[in-house]
């Protein structure tokens, strides 16, 4: 058996692993990650990195910081997968880790700064945006004026389609608090958008 044959066999086995893992449930993936499966970790990253990145970006408004925080989230997952007990869905568990990382970052930074609203508005997955660049900018600016807690609640429920219970698990607060934050955030956004002279078009 020559080197080329060995290489082809390895590639086929690797491809088969990828296909197999693509059908594995999230909870089983976490169990495999806890057992130090790099393939399972790669699959978990493939499934959740994009929504987690968009969520982080929406909270910290800094693409480079969001990228760094995403790596910190998955590092925490790699280190802490063995502590996952399944009380919450994997998705809410991951978003909870991301939320805590973002809040810690904002506390260190003391305030949210937006260096490039146009770049943020153009990011894939930006919630509530239309094809109108002027209105998009107004929506992004309005979102930036919300506290991270209110913005996170609004996005989890309206953009990520989580139930109030799931959002409460992510934010580690009562369901009633999530409902209050979402209601308050919607009122604030609508008021700010209307004050700008633009129509909210029932986005919120």
C-alpha cells in the first residue's frame, strides 16, 4: 500500500466522519467534545459560530471584538463541555456563554462605541434591517442606545426566535424580566425611529 492510497483512505474516513457528525444531535456533540473529539468540536463550531458571532456583534458593535469574543466562547465550550448537564438546550447554553462574554467585555470597555455603523449594518444576520441604507443606519443607531440587557432580550426573542423561557435561560433572569425588557426595548426603538422621521414599518 503506497502513500497515495493511505492518504486517500484517510480523506474518505474524514469525509465519512463529517457526514456522520452532521446528523448527530447537539447534546451528543457536546458529549463528544467533552471526550475531546476535535471533529465534534469542528461540527459544533460549524453549526453555531455564525449566529453566535452575529449576536456578539450586535451587543459589542465591534467586528474585531466580536471575532475575539467568539473564540473565547468556543474556548470556554472546549474547556467546559464536561460540565454541561443538559438542563438547558445546547443553543441556549451557548448563547448564555456568549452573553456573559459580551457583558464582561462591555464592563471592561465601560461604554459601547460604534466605529463603523455601515459595516455593522451590512453584517449578515443584522436584525430588523431593510434594503434602505438610511433607515438601516437609523435602526442601528437606535439599537445602540439600548442597554446590552434590553438589546439582548429583544434580539433573542424577535430575531433568534427564542421563547421567553429560552431567552430567560440565556440571560439568567426570570421570564417576566425578559418580557419587560422586550416590551421596553420595543417602545424605545419605535419612539427613537419615529422621532427620526422614519417609519418603523412594524419591524418591532
